[in-house]
C-alpha cells in the first residue's frame, strides 16, 4: 500500500491534490513507497505567513505551557516509536535497531529542551546613575525555517525544532526529499499534542525552490540547515543578504588517531560500529583513520575481522547490521571513490563492490595504505568505506589531521597521557572524542569550526541559537 504523504500548513493536513509530486523509494529494492507533494509557491507563502501569525502568541506563552506541549508530544512519540521506526526503515533503509534508537531518542530531546526553556534568564545591570534601571532579556528570534537532511530524517528535525519551540519560536520544516515519512510523523505527534495551529508547518518538495522562497519571505527570521558545506554556503550567503541569522551544521572529515598504546580491540569495536552505522552516511563517521605504524598490521586485522562479520541486508531483518545506501547516487559515489582511491595508491583489502542488482547495497569496504592526498582522505566519504593510513610522529599526524577545511568531529585512541593532552589541545575540531566516539548527546553542544559551519545543536548552546538579546534602559522618577 502506498504511503500517504501530506503537507501540514496552519494546523491542517493537505493532500497532494493536483500538485506535482516526487517519488519516494524503498532503498532495499528500489520500489516506490508513495509520492510526496511538491509545495507550491502559494503553499510556501501560506506556511511562512502561518508561522508569522502564530509567533506572537507562542512567544508570549509562559515557558511552562510550551513545555507541557513538548512533553505531551514526547509521550506520543514514545508510544508510537515502533510504528514510526518501521516507516523510517522503509524509506531510509537503516537497520530497525538504528531506527528505533533514532526515534526513541526524540522524547528525551523534547523533554530536555522543554525543561531548559524554563531557564532562559535575563539579568539586571547596575546603571551609572540612580534614576535608571537597566535590564537584559533573552527573547525568541522569530519564525525559523528548518532544512533537515535525509541521513537522520526524524532525529535532525527534532534536534533543531525542539530548542526552537522551547525558546518561543515558530517554524516551517522542510522534510528531506528521500525520506520524509518519519518527519511527517513527528509533526503529527505535535499536532495531536495540541500544538496551536501555525506554530509548526511541514512542507515537502524541491529543495532549491523551497529554500529560495522561504529565505526571501519577510516572515522568516532565521535559517537552520543541516547538509553539505557547498549548499550551506549558498544558503548562508542568501540569508546574509536579508540580514537573517542562521545555524549551519555542515560537512565533516573526521580523523581518528590510533596511537601505539591504544587498546586496539576496543578501538576497533568502536570504529567499525561508527564507520558502518547508517551505512556510513553520518557526518561524524570516522573518515581518515591514522594508525601508528608499530600497530598497523594488528589493528587492520582487528578491523577486518569485524567488518567481514557484518550482515548486510534489509533493515527490517533482525540479523541485519548494515542496510542499503539511500539512493543510486550514493551507490555510484562509493564505486567511484573506491576506484579513485585505488588509483591514488590505496590498497583495497575488503569489499569495494555493489551487492546484487536489486536495491542500493554496497559492501563494507576497507582501504589501507591510503596516501594523504588521496580522495579517501581529502573528501568526506559519507558511505561504508574505511580509509586507513599510518603515522610515526604525533606532531606530524596532528598537522595532517588539521589540514582540511572542515572541523566537526575528531577522535583519539591512546593510553599515553602526554599524547592525549597534546591532541586534546591541538585538534581543530568542534568535537573531540578520546577513547570514545560518543560525542553527541541531548545536553551537550554539537557543531564544528571552519567550513563545518556556524552555531551548535544540543545543550544550552543549542537553545541559545534561537534567542536574541534585548537591552532596556528605563529612566524612573526621582
């Protein structure tokens, strides 16, 4: 049965009707799941205007009342997690246990930010005379547009929408084109929780047209985008032309430094899990694995044994460790990257091929002896390819790790305290994991430096992205 995809504007669900539609596919076999409506210019204007109309009342609502709505939505999502996770697997392809983890983490996001929204405090500043009161308030920035990526199609919407709503902002959410179903269910939970009409609006369709119209729209005051650096720069430039603020969560090229004192088995466990989770389609996935030459062969053996044991298949099956890529474009990109890496001098020691001719499956792939200037090190892979090189000197590998234009995640595995301290201080990345790759939780700030973008998601810092400062000086009677 085809899935019913809809728009959600000003509190109403809207069928495709006579609008253009976009096919949504199941990446396991390439079959069509349904057709998502392409929002028209009138739809986009209506969504932005609805967010604009709803903003004053939502912003004025006591934070405890906004929290209550978010908490009710969290309860509904928790109850519906099994059903939503299956929809997520169907249009994305990730294993069911990964989908359950993504959906299952959203109630915590809504509850935490709903609670944190009650702690948006101002302050009083002593004046230079006795007849003036000076106060500073933190106020919601206004209606925002949220552009969500397809790799975590529900989790990424929630990561930006929860703090926006908690801060008192309204929103227009643009769903990812390839995997819109779980995002639609997130909005449904908010609707069923009693969210006032217009506070959140949900659109699908052509990304470039939607971005151009919504960024231009005078009701929109902020842009939140997660995606590629190339597209993020274009949107940031567009937003800057209107003096609108933006949060940009862009590309990564994460180095992993495995020192000669590292616990190799534990490091391999984490690296293989993080590399092939979501079929490698994760911005924080290990991208450049630098291994000390003295432990290289032992470490590669650990990686290979774990990689070869991965079960590839339909995400609905309990035994599946890794599902398909999201679409044919990603599949083609992995084939090309493997070929180019080998041409650059890398050694292909496992995988490197498409699996079958039905769906978009690619073998978990391991490349060793990857040259520093190889495409496997210089570009974000965003797929199931582990690129491994070597190092001898920690200062040299630090320089190599930092010699890229992006700076999101980085990782160190070592038991050498001096080495850890040097890398902790020297790595030019927004997030550093030392003997752990768990660098993103609800209460912690997530984001990068350099071309990785601006702003943070998560934690107190994530809430601040949706607030701005108002200073008031009031002269009082003597």
